[in-house]
C-alpha cells in the first residue's frame, strides 16, 4: 500500500521539482565548481540554487550544490570520484530518463541531479518509488541541470536512484501500462497527487495486494533467478500462476484467514503501488534488481502477484524474481484486494506448502544471491543483471521445504493469549513473513552503491546494514543522526494517534570512513560562534539571511538577529550569501566551531586532559592474570593515546593507581630513578597524595613508567588481600583530576564486589527469587546512593569512567555501573576471565578504548524548531536540568537517543529542524563545539509518516526506553507496554493508511514490516525476559550497554548476523547472504558464523562437509574440532584466509572485540548459541517470530475492533 | 665536719641531689615558715664514671606498699640474715642468693659510698632503640637540603641495630616504608583529618596481628614483622634511607600567594605516635620532629594559612585572641600523654625565623623528656651541631640518652612528696608517701620520664608532715629514696637507686643550723622552677605577684627579669623554649639561665667574672656572656676600633691578638659541651647584636639616672626597667613593712 501512495507522492514532488528546477538547469555548467562546493557545503545546497528563486528553501538544497561548486574551488576527491561514478549512473539515468521523457538535457545530469534536487521532499518518496525515480531524474535534470556538476555530484549520491530509475524505466518501458503509470505520473501527477495519495494507495493496493508476495518468495525468486536461469521458470510460475501463488501467498495469506496470522506475501503494500502501476511488476522488479531501493521491493510484491503474470512474461524472470522480494519486504499480509486475496487466502490455508516451497527455496537462494546481485548490479546494468548475478550465489539449493515450519510443531508462545481458534489455524510459513534478511539485502541492493546525499529534507538514509557513502549537503550524516521518522507529524494529535516515537539517535563524534571528510573546523573569531539571539542556536544552513545580509532569521525560533560586521556578506540574487559555500556552517550539516574562553569552565581555557589507570591488585585480579596483562599492555599502549594530529605527540597525561583495600598512587616523575608508591589507606575520606609526578607526560617519564609497570605485577604477586574497595577508587581519580584542574578519563580494572569497609561498600544482593516479581526493578537500581552522588561530582569535573570488570561472581554491575553510565563511560565485563582465552578480547577492547577519539566535559543540547521539543534523553550521561545532556566524556562510540514531543504545530513548509550542539574539550585540550543539523519533513498525512520511518531506529529507541523502564516498572509491564505501543502503531496504520481489507489480514507498513520481528527480539532479550542462566550482572550489563548503542549496534545486537559459510565464495569480496536467525535455517551440513556485536559464534553442523572442515579447522573430522578454540587456525588455504578476513572485518566494525566461540551442533554449548537464534522460541519463554506475529496481529485486531 | 659547702658538693657529686635545706625542720609548721619548701634537685642519670653497675636485681622491701630498695641506711642483722626497711621498718629476710653476706662481706648496696647504685636487670628480649624522623617538607629549598644532609649524617651516628623510621609531612603525611626494594613505598594521610590510633594502625596495616594476638604482646614476632616495614634497623636500610632522604622533595602542593604552606604537623605527630604505639609500646623510642613553620591545618593547627593573619603573640594570648591556642594545646597534650604512656619521647627541632608553634607543641617534649631546639634555620651550625650532639656518646661510648624511665620516690614517714617539676608525667601512683598538697606535678610518687640524659634534672618538692606536737627523736634522720628504672641506650634495662638522708632539726632550737644548711643556689633554682611551672599554667602577672610575695627575702632580681617569667620581647615560642630548658637542666645550667655569667677580658689581668651590670661594659674590655641560650662576645668600643684597624695582624701586637682569641677559646669550650648549642654571637660596641648583652645586664645606668651620665664607667642602657639598686631599695622597704 505504501508503495502506491508513495509513487503518487513522488510524482507530485517530482513535478514540483521539475517546475522549480527547470530554470536552474542552465546553471549546470559549472560542474567542476559544483563538485568542490558540494564538499564544503553539501548542506546548503538549497540556498545555493539561486536560480530556484521560487522555491527558496527547497531549491536551496539543490542550488547550494551548484553554487557551492562554484565557490568552492577545492576539488576534492569525493567529487572526483563522484564524477567518475556519475557517468555511469548518468547514462543509466539518461536512458531511463529518455524513456521517461525527460529527454531534455537528460543527459545532463539528469540522473544525478534529479534526485537530490528533487528536494528533500522528493527524497522521501524517492526511496519508495522506484518507479518514481525516473521522474526525478528528469526533474533534477531540469532543475539541477544548471550545474552539471551538481548533477554529477548529486548523481552519485542518487546513484541509488539513478540506478533505480534505469531499472525501473526499462521495466516501465517494458510494461507500458505500468511504466506509463510511473512516468505518467509525472505528467499526471497533478491529478494524482492531491487526492491520489489517499486514493491512490488504495487503488494501487488492490493490485498490489494481489501481488502479495511473501518476502520469502521474493527472495526465492531472486535466488532462483540468479542461481540458474532455469530457476526462472519457477519464478515465473509463481508469479505467473496467480492461483498457484496464492498458494504461495497462502502462507502469508493464512494470516488473512486466520485473524492472527500474518500474511507475508501480500504484505507489502508498496509492492502494490508498483503493481498497480505497472503492474508493472516489471517496474517493481527492475527496481529491485537495479537496486532501486525500496521501490523495487514494493514493486516486487505488487508485481509478482498481480501483474506478475504479465510482467513475468514480458520481462521474464527478472521481474518475477524481483517482484517477490518486494512483496516480502512489505509484508505479510495478503490482503490482496483483488484476486490474490481471495485465492491466496484460500490457497494459503490449503496449499501453503507449495507456495511455501516455492517461496522458500527462492528465498534462501534469493537471499544469498541478492546480496551479491544488487551490489554488482549497481555499477553495471541496474536492472536485471545484478539480480542475476546475485542469484548465482543463491543457487544454493534452498531446501525450502525442509525449513518450513511445521505449523503444528510451532507452539504458540502466546498461546494463552491467542484465541484457540487461531491456534488451530496456526500454520504460518516462516518464509512468508517479513524477512529481515530480505529487507537488508534489498536495501543494500538499492542504496548501497551510490552516495547518500543529505541535502534532501525528509529523506530516509540507507539502512545501517548497508554500506554507503555520505555526502554532507546540509544535514547531518546518518552516521551522526538517525531519526525514527523523517516525516514528522505536524501536530501532536497525529503523533499521539500514530504512537510512532519521534526520536533521533545521535552519535555526535561518530567516526567516518576514510572516504568521507570529517567536519570542518569553523572559527568565528574572538566573539565566538554566531548564534541566534533568542534561542541561541548556532549559525547553520537554516539561518535565513535577510535585509541584504545584515540580519539573519533563525530557522528554529524565527528571531531576527543582527549579523556581526565581521561576518557580514552580501547576498546574491537568490537571497543567499555569496560566501555560502566557503563556509561550512552555512552549507553543511555537521561542523565544528572553535570556541572562546566564554565557553570554558570557570572562564579559563582547559588544561589538556589526563588518563588515569586504576588497577585492582587484589588476590583475584592477580590470580586471573589481569594485573600482569594490563601492565604489560600499557607499556605499549601508552604510545597510542588519542591525539588530533597524528604527527604530534598526544598531550594527554597519564597517572597510575593500584588498589585493593587501600589505594596506591605512583609518583612517576621523570626525574626519579624509580617510581614511588604512595599508599592511601584512608579510604573513608579519599584524597590525592601527590600532585607533581602523578600525572605525567608519557614521553618524558617513559623510563619510570616502564619500570613501574614492570614492578607492579611483581609487587603484588604474593598478595593475599582479597577485599577491594571501589568508590574510593573513583574518588581518587576524581580528586586527582580536580587537583590537576583538568578533565580526563579513568580506566578502572576491577575484579570483585567491593566489600571492604569504605564508602560505596556493597553487599551481595543477588537474589534470583526476585526475578519476575514487582521487586525485580530493584535489582537494576543501585543498592546505595553513594555512586549517584559520586557520578554527579565526576560529571562536574569532566571525569569520565571506563570500567573493566573481571568478575568471578556477582559484582553488582547495576551499582558499579552507575558512575560509568553517568559520565559517558563504558563498561566492559569479562566474566570468569582467563588469560589464555580472554586476553585477546580484553586487550583489543582496551586498546580501542584507550585510543579512540574522545571529548571531555561535554555538554550537549538539542535545539529544535518551534513546535517540537526534545523531551527525553537516553544514553550514558548526566542531566542536571531538563535540556542539557552532560557527558564527562564523550567518545566516538557513544550515542544519545533523544525523544521529541510536540508542544505546538509544525509547518509542512518549513519542516522540523533540529540542531544538536555538543560543547566539548578535545583530546588536545581545545574547547570546541560540534554542531549537527538535521531537517526532516513534516506531514499532515499519517501515510507520509509511515512511509518515512526507520524501523531500526525505532527499535533502538524502544529498546532504550524499555531498558530504562525496568528501573521503575516491573519487567512484565514494560514488555506489555512495548507490545501495546507497537500494536497501536500498526493498528493506526491499518486504520488510516492501509486499504480496507479483511480484518484477518495483517497489514504492515513497508517501513515497519520488520517491527514485529525486531520488537520480539527486544522483548525476549535477556534484560526483559531472562533465562534461568542469565545472571543479574549480565542483565545489568546489557541494560547499560544498550543504552549507548547506536542503531547499527542495536540492530545487530537484537537481530544477530548469521552467515552461512558453506556459501562463501572465496573469490569474491562479497559476503554470502545472511540467513535468518532460526534454527530452521541451519543446515546440518553447513558452517555458520553468527555475530551480535558482542560475540562471534562459529556453528558447525554435524554433517558439515569434510572439505569445509578441513579448510577451516585443518581437520576433516567433526569430532576432532576443539570447541574451546578461541581463534581459528591460520591455514594456508583461500577459504581459511577469507574466513579469517571476514571475522576480522566483522570485528573491526564493532566497538567491542568479539571473542570467537566454536559451537558444534548438538554440543552443550549449542544452547548458548541457540539463544541468539532470535526468530525461534527461546528457552526463557520468548516467543518465536511467527508466534509473536500472530500475537501482534491479535493485538492489532483488538485495537481496531 | 666539713662545711656545708663541701657537704653539698659531695652529695651532689655522689647522688646528683641538691637540697634546698640540708637540715630539715622537724614539723610541718616550721617547714611552712621557711618559705622555701623542703625540696631537692635530682639528676637521676648523673654521670658516674666511678660507679660500675651491678649485675643483679635489687632487693626490695617485702611490704606491698613500700617495696623500698635495700640501701646503706637499712639496719642489717647479718646473723639472722634480716634487714629492716628504713622507710617502713618492715623486717625482711635476705633472698637466698645473699646467704653469704656478713659484716665483712657486704653487698655493694649496703656500703655507704653506694648510696647511689645502679642495677642491670635483664627482663625480656633487648629492644633496640627507635628513632622516628618526622620531617617537614614545607621548607625552603636551602633549608630542606641542609636538613636532609643532617639527617643523612645522623644515620651514621645511630647504633647499627637501632630502628629508624621516616615520616614526612607537608600538606599530606607520608609514612615511608623502608623495607621494600625497588619502588619506594609510602603510606599517605591527609593532614586535615584526625584519626584514632586504631585507625592509624589499621591504615598502616599494623592491625592484622591484633586479631589473633592480644594487645598486651607488643613484641610478638609477627607484630615486629609488620612494623618493620616502617621501622628498620639502620644497618639494613642505611643506603635506602639515604637515597630516600636524598630524593625528598619539597612539598609539591602549590602555595598561593598570600598563604602559608599547609603544614600538617598535628596529624604527622599523631601518626608517628600512633605508629609507635601500635608497634613498640613501652619501648624506648624517640620521635624527632623537624619543622620549619607552624602547623597550618588540621587538628593541632596553630595558625591559619592566610598570611594576613599573623601567628599569635603574647599580646593576642593575653587578650584571648589566639583562637587556635587552646584547641591546639589540648590536642598536643593528649598526644603527649599517649606518647608518655608508651614511653616514647618527642624531640622538636624547630628552625624558622618566625614562630613555629612551640608554645602549643612544647608539651610533647616537656612531658616526654624530649629535646626542643629552636633555631633560625636548619642551615645553621646551631642546628647542625646541636643535632649531632643529640647523638653524642659518653665515656663508655654509649649514647647519652636513656628511655622509658620511671622515677619512684619513697620517703620516711615524716615526709611526703608533693610533686615534681621536670620533663615528666605523673603515673598517678598513690602511695603512703604522697602528699595531698601538690607542688608541680603531684598526687603521685611515680613519674614517667620517657627520655633522660645525664643532665636531666627534676625538682622534687616535699612536705614535712610531722606534727609539731610529735617531735622527731633527736638525731633522727629523714630519708628519701629515688628509684629510677630506665632503658639504657645499650638496650639494657637498668635501675638506679639513690637514697639520701638528712637530719631533722628543731627549728626553734636549731634555727641557726637550719639557716646555715640553706642551699641558696638550689633554692633559687627550685623556686624558679616553681615560678616557671606556675607561669606555664597561670597568668603572667599573677605569677610575678606570687613570686614577689614568696621570695621577698630572696635574691631574685634576675629571675624576675628573665624570659622564664617575663614574656615581654619574647614570642610565645621563645618563652616556651626557654622554660622548657629551664625545667630540665641541672643546677649549674639553671643558675646560668637565671643569672647569666659575664666574663671580662682585658690587658689588665686574667679573665675575671664581673658583675652582670651595665657598669661592666667598658671600652677596653672584651666581654663574654653566657646566658645558656646565647653566648655573646662583646668587644668594647676601643677594642673594636683596634680590631677594625687590624692591630691583631701586626706582629708587635701579638698580645692583642691573644686577647682577642682568649674569649673565643673559652666560648668554644662552652659550645662544645652545651646542649642545645647556644646561639653564638660575636659583636661589638654599637653592633645590633649587642642587644643580647644589653638586655641582660643590670641597668644600673640608664638614660634616666643622669648623674651617671657622661662618666666613663660603663654603658647606659636605654630601658625603663628598674635597676637592681632600685629593686633592692624597694625590697628593703617592703621587707620591713608589715604588709609582707
């Protein structure tokens, strides 16, 4: 459904774009310039395009680029690259365009230009509308054309689009009718646009619905296709055979029949659009193939079902294959208005198997293939080819059948809740329900190949699982900010009605890949950054200069502020500052400001920060080897302290403390021959015993430090002290920083529950009997308030605490973690640490933790347009008031999730702006401001909201929200309210956006079709639903861990990544397509790699091929594999090498080193492994995906009725 | 019979005792009329090269509340092997080991010449001497360097088996662990938080054994092991400690402008005492505090760290403006008592130009027998040599110091002991011979003297309790026995017993005899001590009034002017310092303190003592004044001019050179023996340092008595103080008036 609506939407936008852009085209010429610009001011484009005159704001985006290009001389690589790339896309585009109509100048740029230019609005739609893309191109061309360069620049980013378009076009072309729809829309748009949305969707839906294809199927389609052309036949069948499909769909449709049931196939509303259009299944397909981002998916679904027949025929396999995926993507439900529904349902119940069969195999295959397919596809022929390519991989015989879930065998977790009737009907084909893998793969295929430009407001970025490049053109990169919704409801009523959380996940210091430019540093001189007089927002692209440049109007509060004379600049004829592209703060989404002394604590420039290492040297710590390891490692690690300029020595000073029941400070002054130890036994009233010589420069005191680190393990080798303190340890570090008058970070290496007599002394309160009761929440709360007070003091001083725990028993992470989690620190926990097996993990974590970029004494504030307000914050920080997020330390991994609420209405025209400003002290001691700007659209139609959501981000928010709620509410309530909110979201969609259909159908918005599966993962996570073997510490640890996760981490944490290694192609750089996290998907003959950001498992099937085992383990015998190994043997064969490469690269992506565990099928350890197969029913009582979906459906129905 | 003079001298030489009266009035009434109480100065460890200690234990009277030691005054029945206690008349049989005694085979303690005898008793394992250095690091670089050198040097002076420890303090207190190799370890305490001894010991890790053992076993092996980390034999840690001292840094904490460095003397001392308490209770130990300024934070703070608030002066004290005074004093007194209980003494070496808080801290030394040395800087010979002299050795090559002494006084029935004044604390032992009438530290017959030197002298005051109507039989003698148990510096436990006896005399019939038995010098010192003791505890003017009332018949002009009673022109610290030494030095030194000695050198004859009078200050004389604390060489105006002209360099004026040299040689001699080293001043007429001389002499000529003006007889003193002449005139007037 969404799809349909989207298409219309897109068109509409396109229209406007064209109209507006038209003029600009002329500008195009300054291509080169544009490139340069783009780099600088990506952001600003909007203003840039003076030509645009009319649509000032929007145009700006597109314009900016061009202007920017002009102004900015600097040719930056990115551009260059872009250019290179663009060509291709361009061509495609052009082709498409041509077909589309956009013939005009089409070449130009069309491709590139269009999308971006299309304006943010367009962007939103863009993703969906694969079909639409074509339209864009034209539009863009028109508008952007002015600057070829622009076009180019944009093109790359749009590449996705571009790619899509081509595909689509072809298809569309192929499918006259459909395509026409697409293309026509541009023309037709007018008609369609207004009403069309509402109407359109429905309309389209019908067709789509018909198309309803299970995600699975789609995949399968692809799979088959790729794998072997022969497969095609099959696909076609499915597609072609409506009736047959139905069968397929049935599974999906089943839901329809069954109230609770989900219908995977039909689900995709989007597809419907496609279908509707072109029925164009073809269109749909193309997109998929081509990589057309989402559109394709939708298309898939749609097409397959309805049009498939035709398309299939015409296009053949590709279509079909694609189609399916699309459908799947969207969802489950089959409400296929047209034929499909009926048949499907019917068939579903009955024939499920068949459909399933078809669906499954394809899915698997498809899944695999798709991954590859899409990628290759991008560069090359968008459409079909990629798919094909993909398929090959897929070929793997997807034994769909076997995987199927036996309906009967699936116990219904929610059994009690579910009506008995449903139970009986419970026959849902797991392949028929939305597949995360499919969605991920489709997104990769559609968005992975071209840079994502941020200039378009309201445009959802690629998924976190997709590799993409970002070009900052006025909004913050998704690496910095991801929003739950890129179309915010205009008013609170809508927001309330939809229940979709409005939140942004902000990672202010996120690292960027090497090919992206880090934020520029802006210096506004002695007076400091220029800000709005009223709301104090910092200068940004949203500031509108007026009165010839003498004043500017704040985009947030509309207040008009004088421009300081030294910042004055004339405006060009579009009202944009002439120097717009020379200034990052006027053209980019993210940049740094130099600050003045006014921004410093006590009006004094900060001292360089310090790192203090506090090492537990009690008996336990000595015995498990951590003392020796830490000391040994520090000797080398100290050379790698973070620094801003790699050529200069880090000016971070270091200090050392060891402790057990008392604390030992060390004087490591360079002038000493030997370090001096100073013991402080007065732990009740901690103080720092020395000043000079405690915090030293590594280079100056190297000899003394090394001597110290050599001696520490010796000194305590025979210790018999088992008691430790903890509170005083942090106090000590804090006092040291206070004494040195600087901010800094404490690295605490701690082993046991601090039971020694001292402030912050804890007692063992682990009581599993409380689990599941109303008192469970107390277990997550700190047992003493001491640490809260301490944390506050730490924050005031800018003292960030990182805690490394090596417990052998309960250490009360919930309490010990208070300070780290309030100061922007991290907790690392190595339970039962054993040097041989855990050393590597610990050392890698430590290295990363010490080396990573970090800011200190940070204050973050999120300013927003009038109408919304940041109301709630999640993460590791402290807040002393309601607006300022204080982080004693802010490193590149730390994420803050911010929830927004309406306090007024937003305007559709201006959208919703947010500016996240983080004031921090860099590791060189400079006081800086990092600014991230983000603009999203505002919508008055719920459909727009649902069309522009990001499920991964929503889940991130939900998880953090829920994990915080367990502090105050019983866990069960938390779970229930999550389910409830989710149900409301989906019900609202169903009620307001989806086409009318049988209540028995579960209809999910395209963007949220994975919401149930992910939500289920959150619900059954250890924190919310612990198994018997999960310790309180683990839960507290995970709870705190999740609170600082960004979207990528939370995604993989809740839905682990499972790679079938037997499908690994050692020749290719591509990874095999992941499989869904279900035991059903594991082949006894395979070897799988599973990672969730914390662990890596290598699962070995009992009947894995000997050759495979030989390659991996060096032994052909399953029985000879040592389950205790922590790293794979380095064998000299391509497979082994590639596998180890993969493991390394996976590790490199995560902020924590993941220890490898080898799990043999049917071994004891497998239980642990199975815990991560999140689509299955869990031991702790967590529902399986299917069951949960049913449950969710029931909830939704209740809400609707 | 020899003269009293000789008798007194002889007694002093043998027993170290000087009595105010050598015939005692036989009744309380008569005694009180004498004004000067029956009292004596006793030097327990008076050096007696001729007295070899005996290697057995003393024989004690068997009466439980007597326990007097067998002495030459006891009546002995050699046949029955029985002796009668001369204090309680208990008849005791000799122990088996005395079976062989006879009139011709008497043990030493029965021989009259052994009225003072020393026993060596071996009880328990020998305990090494303990020296715990407590060093202030808030010093000027130069001072600290000098101090470090002195300390390093001192290591070589310590007996090899002596235990040493080091605590440094500034803003924080560091207790250095000396046993470890490699990393130098220290335990650090903040200077502002008062800790209980238990906490201190816990924090220093000294408490572990306590859980298993009982408190009463201080020297259990494990206990020693624990303490060893901080107190190590010199021979073992010599090198370590030398290095450690060498690396000692000035207190690193920044001192903002307008502030004093934060100096945690109070806590440092409490930790030092706590450490010793926990490790070596009842063992001789010396805490040596080296400080360069007043305590400025924490308990025991004497002055805040704001420079704009000056340290208290006598003026402030009299106006009750010294806000930290009482609190600090109380704090240090509590510390002193703790130290004293355990037999540890505290030395104070305070070197600074300004006051260092001696007034408050002095009790630590006063009550524990420690030294106080006050100087201007650690980088002066005054300090350096004085400090060396602490470790000087006697004719046996043993340190002139003893530890953990206990002095017990036993008296005949007619006498009771009223109290003692000296570096001691009461052990609160009630006994039959304790008087209710307290003078000095009274109410006990036992005192603890934590640290003794051969010069340590106590003043003991007695009360004659015999009633007038129960006369003592003619020819009766009163006896006093002093029993001093102490730890010799060679770690032996020793007991020195001195028994003296004096005849009773009926004041009415024998007043002449009593008069002639008066020891003027001893009495002056004894009364002065009483005066000082009162001055310490009472308001200054009150004491003077008391003294005037009491001593109207005594020659106390100089005492009255002395810094012991007069605080004018002296800081509270200086007063404390002077008083400290006054109450512990022997008679000779005490007299010097009261009335400085003035020698005159001239061409007209050999050096001669001259009157301490301004009339003695003549142009052609060189004067050498010894006030105990200062040694002043004053060149008369003419001499000074000659010297300036360089006559002494000329061969023909060799005699002048000799004249110049003579006082220097004499001064050296005094400097060599005096502890603490006096301040040595070489000045001349008109020199600024001449004030030391001018302030001491009797101002017989001032700018006021014009009649003397212009005469060539001495130098006028610019003062409003009355001269001796005026004083005497006044005294006479009072003496004859009935109001006295």
